[in-house]
C-alpha cells in the first residue's frame, strides 16, 4: 500500500476491484464504513457479488480478465470530460513530456506498440522514449496540448475504449460503467480523494502488472497519489508477505529491492555501474543513485567484516544469475518436473495447493531426491507421496518434516500491508517438540558450515565467510540461542568504524540512525537499507505503542515503525501544490510552514517545488516525476486490453492481437502436455476464477486445521448462476465435477444470483467461481481449485493467471 | 510490552456498576462468575493471518494459552477481530499440530517419527552433497556465477522479518538462486 | 444503571463471523462437523455449541439484488417465554443487566423452554442441559463487552444501556425491531429489509398456553401440586399432545 489501513477512512470514493476486502481483509471495513458514514461512495467491481458488494453503493459486474478494458474506459471518460487534475499532473507527473515521434500505438499497429519482435516475443523499446535536450533533460509542453505529449497520446490511445466497446468486452451494463466512471472521476479536484483497494484479483493475470498500471494512471490523472484517502493500495494477503518481499525471498532481488547480481556484473564496481539508475536532471533526486551505499552495507552485514574493499566486501561470494535467467515460481517447477532440481525446501508454504496447475507441482515433487518441509501442520506438499493418484512405492523422494512454532510462540516483527513493521512477543514456548524457525535455520547454518570446515567442498568460502553473530557462541562456535534482537539490529545496521557525518561523530558499534547515514566505503553495515531506522540507538522502533495522532488523519507516527524512515504515506510530497500547501487542508499529510515540513515524514526534505534548489517529488524515479508513460513495462508504455490465455471468445474485440504478446508460453515453447491450454474451446466453455473466503486462509493449512473455521466453510464448493445451473441440470447443493485442461475437482454447487451471465460480443458468457483453500489431507473437504488453473504468468512478474481460465462443469454422476 | 489490566478494561468496554433494572425485569440470581482471564499474563502479538496486522492479546496461565482476543489499544483493529483472528487459540489447542520431526524414506508409504538431531544432520549432509555435485563456479560463457540450480526453496510470508532475512542469507550462502515465495503467486 | 441490551445494525454487517468465533473462543464451545449443502451458512442453525450465528439471506426485489446478514441469537426478551415456562427455579434467570442467563446445574432437562420461545432459540447439550447466548454476563459484570460485540469490526453489534441504544438508533431514522415487542427485547435490530426477509416474526408472541401455565398451574405446583398430574398438564399446555422428543428433534434442538 502507498497509504495504510486507517487512511481508508479519509477517502471520498473507494473502489474495491481486484480484491474482496470485506471477506479477505475484514477489518479494513471498519474504515470503509467510517468513510461511508461521512458520505464516501463505495464502488464494488467484481465478476461476482461478494460480501464486499453487499455494502457497496454501486456494484458493477465484469467478466474475469477484462479489467484493463473497464479501467481504460474510465481513463477515456476522465479525459473526454476534462475531469483530470491539470496542476497536479503538470507538477508531479510526466503528462507534459514529449515522446519520440516514431512511437506507435496499438490503434495503429493492430494491438501492438512499435518495436515488437514476433520471433523473440519481445519489444525493442527504443521508440518508447522521451524527446530530450542536449543535456538529456526531457522536453515538455506544460500546456499538455502537443500531440506528442504524454497526455495527448494517452487520450488518443484510450479514445478506443468507449463505453460501448468496453461494455461489449467486459459484459458490464453501459449505465453501470458510466456511473462508476462518473463517481470515481469526481475526485479529480483538490480536496477530494479516491482510493483503490486491489489484491490478487488484479495481479493473477497475464496482464496483472498492467492492470495496476492502468489504475496508477487513473490515480495520477485525478491527483490521488500521495494524499490522505488516496494512493494505490495492494491489500497483501499474508501477515508478513510485505516483510518477506522487502527481505526478498525472491530470485531477482536482494533485501531492500537491490537486483540480484548478474553473471556479467563481475565486480562490485560493475554491479553499481550497471544497476544504478542515472539522470542528468539536477532537479531530480534519483534516490536510487544511493544504491552503492545500500549494496555495500548489505555485503558488510552478510559477510565477515574482515573482508575489505580489495575483496569487494565479499561481493563474489553471492550467487549470480545468468543474463536473462528467470528463476521465478513457474520456471522453478518447470525445471523440477524435468528432473533438474534435486533438493527442495518448502518452508511455511504449500505449493501442492497454492501453485497454479497444482497437478504439475505435485508431479514435479516426485522428481526430487529430497525435500524439507517446515510447517505447523501436515499438508499436501509434505505428504504429496501419498496423495491422490500417487504410488508411494514408486516415489524416491526422501522427505523431512520439521515442526515449528506458531506466531505467538516466538518473538519478532512482521510488516503489514501498510508497511508497518510491528513487534510480536512470545506468549508461550513452542508446542511440544516444535522449534522456532530461527532455531532451525541456525542449526542448518551451523551443521552445513561444520561439514565444509571439516571436509571442504565446492566454494566453501561462501559459507565459511558468512557472518552469523546472533548470540553467544559456545566452544564449538555454535550459537545456542539465537537472539532475534541481534538479527533485527543487523538488518538496521551498525557503524563498523568511527565515522564523522555532517559534523557528528558516530562510534564504531553504534546502530545507524537511518539510511541517509549509510556509506559505500565499508564503514557501515545494513542487512536491509529499507529497514534502517527500525532499530536504532533510540531502541526498537517496531515495538512502539503510542496512541498519538498529531495530524488527526490517522498516521499514528509512534505506533510501531513504518518503512521508509517511518513515512506513513508514500509520495506525500505530491499531496501539496508548488508552494507546499496541501491540496486538501482538511486532511493534510504534510505542509510547509516556517521553513520546514510538518506532518508526516516528507518524501525527501527538500523545499516546496516553487522554491529554488529543490528536488522533484517522485524521488525513486530518475526523472523525478510519476510515470503516466512508462517504458519499464514489458508489453507497452500504456496498458492495452488483451484476453486471458484461456478465454471464452474467438478474437480480442480490441485488435488482432489476442493475448499479451510477450508472455512466456510454456506449452507452445516445447512444453509439456501438463501445460496444455484450451481457449475458445467448447470442451471448456465457462470462465472460471478462484478466490478465498473469510473463514479460510490461503491453502487452508492453518484454517482447515482450526475446527471453529472449518465448521463454517466445511468443504469445496463451486458458485454458479441459476441460469447456468438450469442449463446444466444442477440444483443447489448438488455435488459437481469442475474440469479444465489440467485437472478436475469435485465441489458442492452453490447456485446463486450473486453470479450473473455476461453478455459479451452478442453472446451469453457464463462464469463460475471456486475457492482454493481445500486440500486432500483434511478428510472430506475436497481438493484445491489450483488443480484447474493454467501454467502461464504475467508479462512482467510471471505471477500465474489463476483469476481467469476456462472450465466445464457437470453434475457428478 | 505488556498491557496493564486497567488499560485493558478501560479500552474493552464501559464500566458497569450496580444495576437498577427497568420494568418487569427482576434479577433472580446474583451471577458472580469470576472472569476466566483474571490474573492471567497478557502478551501482545499480531494476528498471523492477513496483512491488516491486527493486534491480539494472548492470555496465558501456567505456560499455556487460555484466551486470545483483540488488542483494544491497537489503532487499526481497536480490539476487534474477524473469524480467523478470533480463532488463534485453536492453533495452540490443536491435536493436529505436528510436534515431532518426521521422516519419509524413499518408496515408503508412511511417516516415521525421528529426532531433531538426526533430521538436521541428514538435511545438512544432503544440502552439501547436492550443492557439491551441482555447484557451478562458472557458467557456459565462462562467467563466475558461484551458484547451484539444483536446490530450490519456496517460503515464506508466514515467517517473521528477522527469519526472512536470516533465511535468504542462509540460502544465498549455499548458492541458491531458485528462491521464491508467496509474493510471486 | 438501566437495563442493558444489544443493538444490531444489520446494514453494517459484512458477515465476517468474528462474532460467531469470538463467542466460541470465550465460552470454549467446541466445533461441530458440518457439511456444505449449498450455502455459506454453517452450521445451518444454532446448536448447543453455537450461541450466535450469521444468517445469509439473498433477496431480489424489482431487480435490486441484496445479500443480507443477520446475527441470530437469544433475544433476551423482557417477557421471556422460556423463563415463564421453566419449572426449575434458577435454571433460567434474569441477570443484573437484564439479560436471560442460565444455570446448567439447575436445569432439569425438561425442554419446555424450547416451546416457550417464540424465536426457536434454546438448545440442549449432550447432558440435556439448556444452552444459548447468555450475553457473556461474566465479561459484562467485569466491565468488558460481550465477546461477540468486542470482536465485531464494523460496529454492527452494539451493547450497552438499552435506552441509550434506542435513542441513538432512533437518530438513524430506521425502524427498530424489538423496541416494544414482548415488553421490549434485550436484542434489537436495525433492519435493512422487512423482518420477514430475515425470518424474524413480525409480531413475536408467547403462546397463550404458556400464560396458563405460568399464572395458574405453576403456582399450584410450587404449592405442592408437583407430581404426575402436574407434569402431564405442563406437557400438554406447552407442547400439546405431540411427543416431546420428536418435536425437539424437528427443531434441531439437540445436535449431539
């Protein structure tokens, strides 16, 4: 979230689309209802009528996978009706920038942007560029009238998304579209705010990143980024998925979103040179120009501090990806099923149910030599070898199950969706003989390190030079008890030598106050620069519990701690005009008074934009302004509607380019039969989507094993409209079989008017929905909806498309 | 930080004094049932489910949990909780919790209980054996990569920050690049 | 201090069922095995282990589809049929706060309260003892909100001084269900739709035969008329000539 949970109460319009907050983030509705009480309008856009929709002022249905069309229509409506916030756009976005005249758009190129290479399924982005002056500064037209400026190109591109065209794609009645557009578009004035609450309903598509881009563009047009009650708010699903992302348990990034080293970045200097964004604009802060300090401090936290600058502080000890190597989820299991992965850890995760195309995942596990599963409960991954259609005698995988502590049986911090790192205390000892996860990690560290010390082996230095100083070491060098505070302090970072900064001397061993003090000469450490300031000489900031709310907008600045540097609303310098005056004086986030900023921690402390010597407001981007036009996306600088890989219609109504042209196609790239997909195929005529329910969580490993919760949602179901039920001779409560090109599941039919048929391209399209919280290890509950979902990922992130695919449904014989 | 009982009561609800009841309502019996959480230890924690990050108070007595409910001081949830948050107690009082390490051998059709020491030693040996057998010092182009593509890891958004940090540090020291978790799916 | 009550504003309910679980957690009520028979609503009705539950109702009037949620529980009537009919002194009683409490030790398992209740609330547990919402009187007497009310994230469930709740509710302009019915219910609703849409009786009443028992026969019993004649008569006036056990089963009264 750019903003945070309590801030939802500051909105005048709330769009819940691509999420189902009432069911999956129920406490958020405390603030949704508070906003509604003050007159805010709640818009619910969803393929089905949900518990969220039940509280909405307006509900609009849409066919799964057509969000860009829906939102593209909104962009068109906003521009056509002059509802955008010109002053905001001129100050804080690249709407005024002039684009390369050779740049072409899908209206001209049948659904493609200029530069597409059909063989490589990749774009040459050279025309997706700004016109720049001799100094490299982008040329602009402040009036935003130049036909080559971003706003005019945006207008031209989305003029193709008329209400009539959109309705014919999404199946949303035209009057509902207009009503949503009108209400949302009403916030493009100073003093009004609209927020978007989205989740996996947007990310789990082949166009997932562009779904969010479309909304970000809308928020920038309306001036809704940086302000209270605004923002682009991803409602994250797991208690610490924000923290686990920040600490980068992901192939492509190191803690603090630093890129994983590449094979051709053969030295620290090369890493810094290649990965540091550059700008020639003196008005752009380009905060990532500090990357050298963050990577160097990370290396100082990871490795033996006896390593010196001559050793690149241990840079060579980090593993490096080949150029172009994608080691993301779908690729991981693709390699596993082909036998290329021998050993596997599933630590607090259940991919046999959560992975798209779960049958493929389950088969892949049979190819492993060994697997370590770490969990509270047995689950479908740990026990895959005795699952449906498995013959244990033929499966050679050795499996270890390590039982670990529940959340309240250990101490540490977790980061919520609003980026608040909150400290948890241990209430009781781990149950039975289960152990803390950190204890297990410490044991594995020590035992592997001992083997390398005693026996040698491949590149032992990476292991023996790792720093691991989290408590008192016994005579054998082993830490008996991991001090979690020592880990938290290492993440924050220390001064490794006496250092004078801005006239103040910081002593060796002191905790670094915040990331502005980190150095690239090896004198500081910080395991994750983004968390530098979370645990400093003032104490454990994450454990704070003050009720103070000095601004009155609900920032609670001394409750826990928020990254970065306790800034509660990101991009908050866009919440003010050029003079530092808040767009909304009733709900100010920051304001310039008496030569300094008041309110939230400002996004960089520079003066208001009208004053000399300041820096632009979007400090993380090299151009210093928010990107309405972004060459960073793989499939185009503006979003374009493409159909899901599996869809119910023959052609993309927008163009001759049916699917996102740059997605990696597993099946046609010489993939396996298990990856087959079936689009516009009468065997699988119905659109399907997956979701969660309030009463269960993720694959249900914890909640299926919580009797109070299982009682409320006891087994697998499929929801469908009375019309489809009638067509198929299904009555409410019937046991049905839902099948796709990858698998099938049995499910109890819930026949409900909450599902409606869609009229798309003159035909009736039916959609069904299934939860993915069940699995066979729990008796009589059914199995995962991910047995149906396809092997296909988003064009930028490779997040699987589990929210739109094709199925058939029949009553069980 | 622990809450004082006084605060807990103050934020939990309005104080109730001696009742004088309305027409037709006569109390027939004094109901002086002591509060189950009286004198219990209170520990603050954060809900393990979604990322709203609601505060919970866990009441413990004699080393076990007797009650878990919303933290009334928490500015987000103000003592409230959804069905999942309210069920945290059953994550502890739960016969399905696995409390001993288990092992499944090649071709076996059952789990068997094993010791921590044995399990950890076995895993350490397997990590080393697989790593040593598959370690790539250089790639096909001759560039230094120092990695293994034959060990992978998924998880976890259910870990604490400190554990996430430790886990990625450990995995990367072994040379893994196939490191993924819930954020990707 | 005046009578306490619940006010339930259905327009705010998101059916997260925090109330349902908070009750079970505080009162340590075990879960039951349930089956999905085509609905989110589970268990399908109140049981001896389920003191409050959310009912899910779909309505579609004039093309306007609604999904309504109602927290169902003992309504803690002022004119409480269950108390009137209960032959065992102290098994059902009025708490200091004006709620209807129960004492399992004094319950004789006669099941008559099941028939005395116009809302089909009382249930019997495996030991054949009364079970229902008791308003968490243990919490209330110690200055806490009932577990369900404290848990409710949206303010659907409110608990407090009955008159104050009514005054506040009147400010919303909505009709209050239960303000006067049966001399005033201890659980009142602000409804989005008609009571019938929530399966709530429009004019809840206690069967007249209950008054006969309460005002004529029960006093005789206390005077020593306690015997086979009295019990037979009680049975007749409360449940009629039907077999009691069948009747209880029909109402799902005992799910053990």
